[in-house]
């Protein structure tokens, strides 16, 4: 029987990303980690995975292009055989006209030849968490006994390169690394790392960011990113900087095309923990506690339909308050057309309410890159020494 994807009815949500927590357990103990259950060894069952995607695919809300992100804890603590069974089970119920992509975020320490073969077989998108050279990485990304994890993570990255497996890295910026753009770039070049994403250390859950609470953080991040971008464009070896290249298409886009912000759209991101409990909006909400929103749980993917989750008290309350926050951003913020309303988890963590606007986090990840890009465009359109400014390297023509 041909399995076809039904078109989502007008006005209904569209599920574009599913974030799955195969296990909350992590094999290391990063000092800035906010995950409250990273010692728990619970594993999402194959029956839960099967039920989840039968529910999702039959809902009529599935996007024709969908990404499954295996996240939270350390996904690779589970064996390759677990994912082989999971991917195969999902494939059985996947509508034939739905394009599905799997992605895994890992600390890289458990990568092996078996993992490389699996990644190539299923064309898995891969992100590796590494915070730069040894002294920066090992300052925060440590084992449960407090030892450094740098050597094993770098070994995993070198294996990926030998196997010609594409990957990007995510580096969490700390106080020390934000003062070291030259050192970070030198490290990426030395290890053949071409695609780079920076995560600013955030205040989430019980973790309070030292960086965000510091002084002049916007100025310092602006200086860091400007310097890193300028230096990286002097070499052809850095192909992608998310904070710059990922922002360009959001700033310069066809007139009338709204920016997408899946974190503020109900069900655009469907987040499922290892027990089958479901949340939406910012994936970091899953596992956090909040009495007003039923700990952000809107149902269980095994026992509840997605339609019924839409009308759950927690979902209705979150939708209402997050929409109020988006509207506040629309009225108050000159950067709204770029970000589309911010990240709810950061609004709640920093401001105490979804129904709020500006955060320190959005100042850095949205405003600073936008300012840098527009400043560079001003430079390029003027009469000046262009070598003094970063090059706007675009993949195609700009339409505005």
C-alpha cells in the first residue's frame, strides 16, 4: 500500500522538527549543563518510537520535510543496534512523499568505526560539541571524576575526517574563550574543522550563566565575533559560521517572506522525552519544572493524540503567553523581522515570563550578528578600504 502524506489543513500546526530524547543519561558532566536528569539511565523503548511516528505521520500535521534530532544526554551511549532498529522502524511508517533527515548531537567521545558506518548508511547529520583547544575545552567539559575530555573528543573528530563524514562543531563560549578569537580559529584550522556554531553560555534551568551576568557582554561578544569573522574570511578553509552565514538569509530575503521561528510556533518543534512525554516550543523546556505549565508536558505520545495535546491546559497556557511575548517583541524590538519573537526558554529563564521581550541571550545571538552584517554591507557599498571589513560571502544573489 502506498503511504502518502496528507496535507495539513489550513490553520493547523505543521510539525517540522521532532526532538527525541533516547536517554537523558550523559557520560560526562559539563559544568554549564542545565539538564536535570543527566544521571538517569532510562532508555526510550522501541515501542514508544513506533507509536510516536505512527501518531505524528497520521496526524495530518507533518511537514513534507522533517528533521529528527536525537538529543539530550549523550545519544551515543546507546549502541548502534538501538538506532538501527529505531531508524528502520520509523522508515516503515514514513509516508513515501515525506523527506526525513536524522541528526545527532554528540560529544564525540564514543565515535567508532561502527558509528561511522552507520552514519554514512543513513546519511545522518552530525554535530560535535567541542569548546576549542584543550585548556578552553577542559575547563568545562569534564568527566564525572573531573578529568578533561579533550583528547577523546578530538580523536572522534579526526576519525570523522578520515572517514570523510561531514560534521559541524558547536562551541560554547565562556568568559575565557570570548577573549580568544584568534586561538579558537587557529584550533579549528589545525583540526580541519570547517563548519562552526557558537553557543553562548545560557542561563537555563538551575544553571546561571556567569557570562550573561558579566559586564559589557554585548560589546565583548561583538568584538569577538567581528574579529573571528574577519580572520576567518582570510582563509578559504572555514566554510560556514552559523552566527554570520546562518543569519544572512534571515536578514536578506524576498519581500513579504516572514522569518520562521519554530520555537514560538505551536508544534513546529515536537519534543519527546524517553518516557514519551511531549512538549513543544523551545526543546530545552523538556525536563524542566514549572507548576503553571504542568512542567511543560502537554501529553504522552503513546496514549494521547496530537490533536488532543493541542487543547491541553498546559499547551493553551504556553501558546497564549508565548504569543503575548512575540507580540511584545514585535512592538518593542527593531530586530523582530530577523528573529521573529525570540526563544521562550530564555525569556522564562531570564525574565521570569514567556510574555516578555528582550533577553541578554537574544541581544547576543540575534542583535550582534545583525549589526555586524549590516555594518559590513554599509562598508561594501561605500568608498573605503574593503580589506578592513569582513567579506559578505553569499551563496547566491541577495533579494530584498
